[in-house]
C-alpha cells in the first residue's frame, strides 16, 4: 500500500478546504455560476464539501443578456436538480434603469462590473466564490485565493495580504467583501480531467456542432441577434466553445471534438490559451487588470 | 484505482541574473506549458527584453507596475505537467525587501531549486534564500550550478561551488541537498543529459523533479484531524476537515481534543465514496460512535499521541507589515489550521540575521521582512505541534485587529 494521494484528489481536497473556509468565515456567500466548465466544477466541489447537506451558498448568475441559449437551459436544469437558490443579476435591468447612467451600451462585458457590485451590495454578500484560475490570465496569476475588495468593490493588487500555507485570512470591515477562487491552482487540463473523472455533464456548446458563424478580427463568432452582420458573410462551420462567455465576444474554435476525451486530446496539442479568442481580453495588455481593479470577476 | 500522478510544489530561488527565468522558461517550454500566443506576445514586446533575450519573467509579471518598472513585486505561480507529476512553481522575487515573498513562496514547497551562477559562486542572496528554506523546512534542496558554459564546463569549478555551499549549509537543517551542473540557456542537464559534462554522473533537473522520492516527507505516524466544519442534520453529525497527519482507520479509537473525550470512528467518507482509511492531505468527513459536543478548531487524535494544548507559544516569525512594527503588549489574532485566538506578544528573544545566522539580542525593533524569535500568550487554548514535526500543525499567521492585515507568519518551535 502506498500512501500517495493523486494530484486531482489533492487539488480537489484543497478546493474543498477553501469552500469550507468560506462557509465558516463569512455569513452570506454566493457562488458565481455562468454555466461554464469552471463553475460546473465548483458546483461539484461544493456538493462534496457539504454533503450530505445541500450547498449552503446562494448561486449568482451575472446575465449579460447575450447568452448562448444552450447555457441558460443547462443552468436551469442544474439549479433545479440540486435544489439551489439562484439569483440572477442582469445587465439588461441595469441598462433599463433610468437612475443609472450607462453610457457605454456597446460593451456589456464592462457593464457586468456595476451589475456585480450592485447585487453584492443589495444582497449584502460578504464573499463571492468564482472559478478564476491562475493559469488562464497573468493578472489572475497574481491574485490571492481569498482576495479582498474595499467598500467600493475595488481590488488593490499592490496591497494584497500575504497568503501562506493553507491559512486564509478573511477578516474585513463592514461593507467590504472577498472574492474567493478555489480553483486558483488548477489548469485548463486539470478541469477537463476532473470533468472526465467525475463524469460531469456540461453544456452542449463545448462539443463540436454545426453553427452559422461570422469572422471578426480573425475570430469566429456565433451568428446571433445581438451582433450586426451582413447575410452574405455568414457561413457554416463545425465549431465548439473553449470558454463560455457573452455570445458576442466568445470566439469559437473549429473542432471535431465530440467527447471529453476528444477535447482533452485537442487541448494537449493546442498552441493557444483558452482565452486566446476572447475579444474582451484582447483590448489591451492592461485590460484585465483595469477591469479587475474596478471589480470585475 | 489510484493514479500514480502526484502534485509536486517547488520554489525557485536566485535572481534573473543567475538565469532563473531562462531556467523556468525552459522547463515550461520543454513541457509545452507555454502557449504560442503567450510567447509571441512576449517576443513583440522587445522593450521588455533582458540582455537580448526574451525575458520570461514577463509571462507572469501580470501587473502593470511590474511591467513598467521591470520588477517582480509578488510571488508568481507557474504550472506545468509531465506524465509523472503536476508541478506548481512558486517563483519569488529575490531582493532583500521581499523576504516575506520568499517566505510565502516557500511555505508549501516540497523542494527548493537554488540557482547559482558558476562564474560568480555563492552570493548573499543565495545564502539568504537558503536560510529561509531551512527555516521553512523545505525538505529537499536542489542546487543548480548554472552557466557552466561560461566556465568551460569544468568539473573543478562545479566542485568548488559544491564545497562552498556544503560548508555554508552544514549549519542548517537539511537532510537532502543535491547538486546539478547546468546551462539553462543551452539546455544542458535540464531535460536531457549534457554531452559537454561527461564527468557528471547524476540525473538531469527534470528527471530529479519527476522522480525525487517525497512521500516520506508526510507525517504518517502522528494522527491529527483538525475539525474544519461540522455538517449536521437529523441523521447525524459529520466532522469535516483535511487530515493533517497520520493514518485514520475506520474502527480506530480516537481522542477528541481539547475535551479529552474518547470515541471510535464509525465511518470515513466524502460524498459518494466511503473509505477504510484516510491519509494526510485527504479531505474527508468522519462520524464517531458517540455524540460528543464538538466545534470548529477541535481536533481528533489518538489516545496516546496528542498535540500540545497550551496558551504559550514559542515561535520564529517573519514580520510582514510595512507600516507598523511588532509591538509587545498589542493584541493580535492568532490564526492557525485548528485555532483562532486573541493573543499578545509576551517577549521578543532575538532578531535573526538572515545573512550570518547571528542572533541579534540588541535589535531595537522588529520591522517588515525581519525574522525574530518571540513568545506568544493566547487567551484560549491552542492545539499545535512543532513546525519541524508537522508543517501544517506548527504554522500560523498573526492578524492585526485594526487593519485586518496578515502581519506575520510563524513557525512554532
């Protein structure tokens, strides 16, 4: 008998530890759920962490209104199956709110920031658990697992608290909150291997399917009612999503992958990171840091 | 079925000038952990190049200020994987003022990779880092003598550096120190064996990292299960946490502390899986035969093998706070795996000079990045083992009650 623990089991144990710390250290926590693969893994980890009781966190979806239909129906199915308490905060509502000035309607990605901060304040959430990983973006690589936000929801990367061993300091003043990232040390490949091991269901858009697409700045985007296009520029391709975001900014990948194993094989020879086709990250070298400082996920 | 792939954490030590980012870049590149788009982004930023080479530090210098000032402010985490292991590198900046980053980067490391420039030999930074590795009880040290190409791949130079390092580190508590002559730039002894140093009969760096035996570093003897959370419903009480030491088996007689109540483990599980035994680092839920009043911070051990239960703590600390010095008599929050308690510093015994190991009794004050031995008095009982026996049971942080900042990291003696 060897007493070694498998790497995925160790990552799982460390993430479960973090989720239980959130439960113990905060009073009103939510788990951000987009229907994407990382949040699906988070839900499974939270199930394990508190079994046989149900997940003690509210589930929060920041809805840009520009969704892949498949993801929304998947979300509703999971919420129903696990009997979870879903809160939807919508960008649409913010835009329609006459009291709030949203000048930049063109960019719903940025509008997620005030929507998220508003719902955190309104619901009095003191911790929001997210699926961010350090390998996906280099600003995230600098962020703590327990990441402090000031009264205005802002992140200050230069004054982050030291985080050592597995001791997570969630102390804060009233009105401040934390973002918590239990998947910090997971890579995209770890996520897929875990989904495969646990046999987790994922939205169909992660698998290859035929879809009408258009090309924008070298990126394939799904044809939808939310973007302008000329009918003659639309063509059909076998594509899949590697990340799930707003339908107007999530680039599609040409792919024939129809199973999780196909996806794993495809990623292991890929030249480009998963966010390589996210138009929202391409804005500038500092775009993620600028958004995060203001309160982005 | 247990998969044989394990998670291995190591910290890299040495400055950019010692070729650290070249080395990391090579490990990531050769294990295909860098994507082409990330590399191209770097190549395009020629203003950030270092000595005509792409500076791989910028792969993880994610903050605007780091890129603008060409410095690494914070510990960076990098990931790569081989068929045998998943690796997490914690890469900390090496300047004196960043001692706290070195401490942070070393806290969970299974090994430290120390880079020494073959032409320059040991420098102050190497020594400082080595002492911190020793304080943090990193079990394995891999000394890479880099830039062997600059010294004609000569064995004699390698042996000189090895002797220097051994005579310096003999005062410290390391049980496993290895030396590898490398050239990170050209890839000698990184992944494949160097043809230019036939006199070296050891293994390459990658082989060492992939095959180093570290299962024995875990404490499989002293059973410690700190209760993290208690899940309760009509059917029962599920004591949940991560095993910090020892092997717990179903049917074992156990002792619940600090209550000193004995009971028996009736079930060990997690979600849909039931286990016959639980091993260190495993996350489980335990059920006991008796309904004992129990709370977060209590601990399950074995009747004849208990941790210390006390309000007095003797520890080495690294002070972190830039704005305030350590103050005797001030209230801090003592926070460890199993416990949280208000505490006061009762005395400061000495400040450690991390370049000479000298114990400075006439230190004035303890400020950011200083390392000191102190005595702490907590207001309620704390359960702990010495850090040298169990890193999880012997580590703690101090939190400032007014700013909520983590102001110190501590290792219990």
